C-alpha cells in the first residue's frame, strides 16, 4: 500500500476561544441551530467568530444535518429521506444572527433532493428575514445545485436580497465523479453560477458569485487552469482554494498536501485572469474569514 502523506506543520492549528465565541455558542444551543464551523471542527473558528471591526463571520447550516447526497470528501450524514424542514428555522436564524453583531454571515445547507424545490424557498425566506432584521449584515448563501428543480429555484435564492451567491465546483471536471455525489457535475455547477448571475441582473440586483476548489484530490495543474478559465467565462467573481483534509478513514484519501507556495501561485494565476477576489491557502475554507475579505476588499 502507498504511504500516506504526513500532515505538514502548516496545517496544525490551535483552537482559540474568545468572548464572541462563547456568546454565539450559547445562542446556537438555545435555538437548535447548527454551524459548519463547529460540526466540521473548522480550525479557523477563533479567527472567524472573533473577527473584529464588524467583520466576524460564521457559517450557519440550514435544513438539518442530514443530506440526500453523499460526496466522498464530506462528513455530513446521508439519508434518502431526511426529517422534514423546521418551519421556524428562517425566523430563528434571522433572530439569532441579528443579535450577534456579526458583519457577515454564510448560510449553507445540505442538499435536499427530496424536496420539490430543493429547499430554495426556505433559503430565500431565511435571507430576506435576516436582511429585514439586520439590514447591514452581508449575507452569503452557499447553495446546492438544485439539479432537476428548475432554474426558478436558483433565481429565487439569487434575488432574495443576498450579497454573495456561492456554489462550489469543489474540484476540476475530471475528478468530479470521484469526489462529488454522482448527481453533481462540473458543467451543471457552472450553469448554476451563470443562472444566478443572470437572474440577479434581470431583477436589477447586484450580487457576486463565488466558488471553491479543494486541492489535493488528484487534480493536475492544467486542469486547474482550465477550470479557472471556465469559471471566469461564466463571470464568477470570487474563487477560493483550500487543502482537502480527509474527515475520517471512510472518506477518500488525500492525494497530496499542497505547499503554501503553490497556493500562492494559484492565487496569482486567478488574479491575473481577472477574478475580483481570490483566497488561497492550506487552511482556507470556502467561508474562511469571508467577512474580512469581502467587507474590506471587495464590497467597500
Ligand atoms: Fe456534503 Fe454538500 Fe455533498 Fe451533501 S451535497 S454530501 S452536504 S458536500
Ligand atoms: Fe466557520 Fe467557515 Fe470560518 Fe471555518 S472558515 S470557522 S466554517 S466561517
């Protein structure tokens, strides 16, 4: 058997805890809400939740903790028929978020292929309620692909008042079948990002589109360049690169640990192609310090 690559020191990270960390945690328990930050044991939690100057960021998970899909890199539970949606979730989420004084919130969700609209109305309603209670907070939604649910589901989310529409291609086209659930594909995800942009424009709303690519799953450099070019052609504004980390032994193996220098190279390549903003580094997650990035660099 091939030797497993060792975890380099630049991936080892302490978990700091601050005041806002404790406050947010308490509220989450009370309202039955879940964050990706906690569930995925994200190493950036101290930095994100503790961000100063109104740039603190958290990632809330909507529509439960059980996904209808099973991607090979993801540690979320899978079931063909997850429990029904909590109809109070949009209101509870908006209420909690408006109390925390965050500058930026990322709403993500499991895929709900079992629902007629894939959960689009639930997500859109959460966004408009947040914007109603806390108009200053910037909202990013990291969405499913709503495959087979009709373009209007994507449009519903894209025009709900959000600032950043994110949908992750996760990897290059060739690796997609080995990495993502079989119902996902690269072109389909590109189409989601294009549809979102078009729908927002048609409704006279300004949104940024954003996607993330994990490195270290077996991709080749020319495939990364090609993926970036296609994303740019689809008018995607923001791209992030991070290292794939295997959640458990039952998940797909890490192909390689990418050096910080290579992450820096991809950042430069993507910036040259004209992306508005690029975050790239071993510990970068799709939502890593998003508030800081967007508030200070993009949206001001
Ligand atoms: Fe995880 Fe998303 Fe894949 Fe579901 S669709 S298994 S939540 S990555
Ligand atoms: Fe949460 Fe994302 Fe920050 Fe991790 S990177 S702590 S998941 S907001």
